[in-house]
C-alpha cells in the first residue's frame, strides 16, 4: 500500500509540475483555465480533502464511489458561486481545516456511513472549499473558465483518491485468488 500511495502522490505531483508547461499557449483564456486547475493543487488543505473524499468514497463502496465525488463537485460549484458573488460565509477557513481532520479521520478509521449522510457531510465541506476558490479567484479571471479548471482538477483528485482506495483491496483479492487455486494440503496425502 505504501508503494501505491507513493506512486499516486508522485503522479499528482508530476501532473502538478507538468501543468505550467501548458500555460504558454498565448491565450488568456487558457491561462485562466490553468489558474483554476492549479488552485486545488497548490493548497495542501484542498489537496488532502479532495483526495480523502475519493478514498472515503472507495472505502464506502457501491454508489458512494460516484455519489460522494458528484456531491462534492456540485456543492463546490455552489460555494464558488457564493464566493464570486461576494456573499460571506462564517468560519470558512476553520471549516476547511475541519474538513481535512474529519475526512482524514474517517479514511484512517475506514468508517462507513450511509451514502446520504456521507454526501451531506462532503457537500457541506465542499461549499466551504468552493467559497474559498471563488473568493480567491483572480480579479481578471473569467469565472466560467476558472471554475471549469478547478472542477476538473477536483475531479482528478477525487479519481486519484478512488484509485488509491480501491487499490488497497487488490493485494487481498490476489492472495485470496491464489489461495483458492492451491491444492488443499489436507486432502493430498501423497498416496498414489
């Protein structure tokens, strides 16, 4: 699992480092989109929360694998709209810090909850993260391009988390499959 986690984090880091190369297209719209893509990747609080949502979705399994990321992205977009509109929300930074702690703890404890409860929880945290994205949007940015960028980036981080969460089951499944294929030593006594 440590190798897989390291590989996943290395992949996210490589993608983060490779993105600035795409910024030299000469198109201001591309730069606004790229700024949106980079925003979730440049803050450790956003990065950890979005990957944790994916891991937790995988741990919950079933419909949670797509419902939790979808709920997060929908509410992230709503929170961003509030931030762009200048509507203040109380305790945004404290809520974002709580999202890292709570989701990290849920992942660590492998705590499964009903999908509706999980969606409400990640959705509430997503509003705060989205609000931060919206209020931190550069003044010159085109909101739609910037928003599409951070939504895409968020989806990729959720996907990385889901992959990490699902991959932890692979070694157990392979071992179980291998064990089923081995002859039972209690029935093979060596007689001809």
